C-alpha cells in the first residue's frame, strides 16, 4: 500500500469516528464494559494461577531414614534417589535439624520438645523436590521401595485433592474468560454493524465507481482498531488503580504465607498489553465482520 493511500485511510477513519459521534460512543462503551469484565476475571485468574503454581512447587517428599542406618547408607540412598526420573533436588536434613524445625514451628509451646535434645526420637530425612509437581506421587512410590527407607510422606490424599482443585479452577477460569471474549465479540460486532449500516449507501457508491474491497475495508479496519484501543483505556485505568490499592492493603497481611499477590510491576504492563491486544482484536474483528455483508453489491 502506498503511503498516500494509508494517510487517506487514516484521515477518513478518524473523521468517521468524529462524524458518527453517538455510534462511536456506543461502540467504545460496549468495548469498555466487556473488557472491564474480561480484565477483572483475567486479574483474578492470573493471581490464582500464580498462587496455585507456588503451592504446587512447595510440595516436597519427606523420606525418613531407618534409625539404624549409617552415614554410608545415607549417601548411597541419596545417590539412588537422585537417579529417579523426575527428581530435581535432594536435600539431607539430620534428625537434630528436624527437631529444631519442630520446636520453631510451635513457637513458645515448642520449648516442651527441647527435652528430646538429649535423646532425639526423630529420623534423619531427605527432602526431595520434583521437576514437575505432578510427578510427586510417582517419585514417592519409587523411593518408598528403596532400602533403608522407614517411611515416605508427601501429604498423600491431600496433594491429589490440591492438584485436582487447581486443575478444575484453571479450566473454569479459562472457560469463563473465553466465554466473555466471545460475548464481547458478538456485542461489539452488532454495535459496529449498526454504525456501518448507516453508511451502507456510501459503500455501495464506492463499489459502483470501481473501489476494491480492500480499499473500502481499510478505513473500517482502522476504525475498529481505534475503537478497540479507546475502549480498553478506561478498563486498564480502573483495574490497575483498584489492583494497586488492593495490593497495598492485602499483601502485608499475606506475608509469611504461600498466598502472594503478583507484584504491581511487571503485572501492570502484562495486563495493559493483554487488554490492549484483546481490545484491538475484537474491534478489528467486529468491523471486518460487519462490513463484509455490505461489500456484496
């Protein structure tokens, strides 16, 4: 496309936005409302997904050694565990370290367990981390069969429920976002179609004087692009402003837990880019789908 032609299309598309003031306002409003809903669900799902991923990664396998096992047997078992497919890291924790952890976890009440420092009944432990959290059950079963292993603990039963709940939540969230996007595309397409219908005669005249379909489409393509971008600006401002407020209010109370909101930076840039892209896409799609039927003259 020649530069002069592109300038002409840009000029025409911006003029048409101003010329059809109320219809432009209606189209931008439709984009704004639908993107606000999409953006809210997107923010919720991104944070839930981050928390779920953090929770999955925090799952570990505790391999308790037999009380009579020797240091050489410890080293041999560690080497054997490291060879298991899916194992990412194996860290040794002595029974004394385990006792101190237990004392710390109970706070002031943990001082009662200090009596066991002279005769520690706990086991030496290997803490195993898997490359993929979903492999934890398979790795635990393999390690449990090894020599000098007293017991294996990874929260059997609870871990499976956590993974199942996380998977269902992700699928529901993705389904809701996709459903909202299709609803947005339908609403915006119909809103833009009303705008283009008012210019039906203009399109017919251009076709009759020899204008190509591409030449006619370009101004509408640019109008849809501008409508989508304009409609996404207000949702971006509202969502980021509210999220920044909630982050400052809630995050300090979540300190020390696995629950953690995504930091405002770079989260704000990710949300901005996503909503701008979605707004531009549905604006362009709505315009092109609406103008298509009027090109059949």
